[in-house]
C-alpha cells in the first residue's frame, strides 16, 4: 500500500497551467481505478483504494498487484528510487486569470508512477476516448479550450482538435483534411456575413418605416427627416422610443380648428326654416325643446298670412 500526491493545485505544472481539484470528475476513474507504470496501458501495476482532497492536494492510496513487474515497481517506490507521480486526464474547460491559466474542469483517467515527473511528457493529457495525446495535441487542446478567452494570433496559427459533435455540426468527416476544414470555416464566415448584411438591411428598413410614419402623421417636419435618419443610425433604440412616443401622442388642434369647433357648437341648430329642419329630422326635437318656437315655424310655413 502506498499514498501518493496526484495533484497540487497551488503549483504550476510544466505545461504552464494549474489543475483545480474542485473541477475533478472522477466518475469514470472510480469504475476502473488503475495505477500504471509510465502511462503504459499494458503495464497495470495496481489500483486505487482511496481518493480524496486535502487542502490544495489531491491524494490517493494505492495497492500494488502481485506480479513480478508490480512487485518490482513497489519495491522501487517504497525505497525511494521511484518517486514520480503523474495523472492522465481529459481537459473540459479552462480559464485565463490574472495569475495564470487554470484548468477548471477535468476528468481523471489514470494515475501512473513515472521516472521523470518534471518532464512535460510525465503529465499527460488524454482524449475523451482515454487515449494519450502527444505533447503537440495536448497543447492544441489547451489552446482550443482557451480560444474564447485569449486573442488568436493570425500570424502564428495552431492546430485545433475538434470534437465529434463539432465535426458533425460542420458537416465534416471524422478525419477531415486541412482543405475540408478551411472550406467549412469559409462557408460559416460567408453565411455569417450574409446574415449580418441582411440584418443591417432590415434594421435600416425599420428605421425608414418609422420615420415615414411620423412624417405622414405630421409628427416630424419634412425638413427634419435627415436629422432623424442620422439619429437612428447613431442610436436606433433612442430614436425608436422617441418616434413611438410622438406617434402615440394625439396631435393638438390648431387655433383655427378650435375656433371653428367653438363656432359650430354655439350655432343655433334650429335657425333654418321648416323645410331644412324637416330634412335634418330636427322638427321633433324642436317641438320637445321649444314648443312655442315650433308653433311659430309651423304658422310661418303653413299660415304665412296670419
């Protein structure tokens, strides 16, 4: 039995980043908690019996198998000849913080006793299928996960590892050529540019419609159309809100309209003669409101000589 420090999140590894123990996913490892020699899947030398976090350290307790290779490695580990420990893991997410690069989500696949833990190859990254990645592939994986946080240097392109889901979304085969990848990216860029242009066109059309509607309603003087067009280009949200308020506010009547309305309200509707009142259907209301006036108009119409 031996206890090993698998990871210390306070230390930067030789790849230039730190593994946060809080981001560990051990579910797959717990189903097959192997200990290997030199990350060689053909050299299983034991298994993990306990895995826990203490402070900044991820610690495991391991039991060696009972075969010549395992007993030999156990003897070297117990007498101090073999001290290197290295974990193989799959990186899921990273963060670029002021203090450096952090792997915030990762899956543990296996733990190995190694000869040279300080060598970059002693800390290995694995694919989602559990296969060890080469140093170049590992660097590509970290750069891929960091792409959304770090600026891309177009003068220094790097290889990118695409997941099966990404390949399917891009319409690419499982092992695409560089040319196929380039064509897929160019197709996406072209589609994005086309959609952006269409969105800008629709945006401009909506502004034109609002301004014309305000002009037709008399809310905006004809000479001010260019001013509102520029305002919409600079701040479409502000211009839209302003025009909406103007269109929803009733237009005040002019002084002439108010005078005409007042005059019509004070005009004697019973002033016309009998025939005009009859055509307008006002005789009945005149008789009800002013019987004497009704009688006078009746006599005037039918007995003018009296």
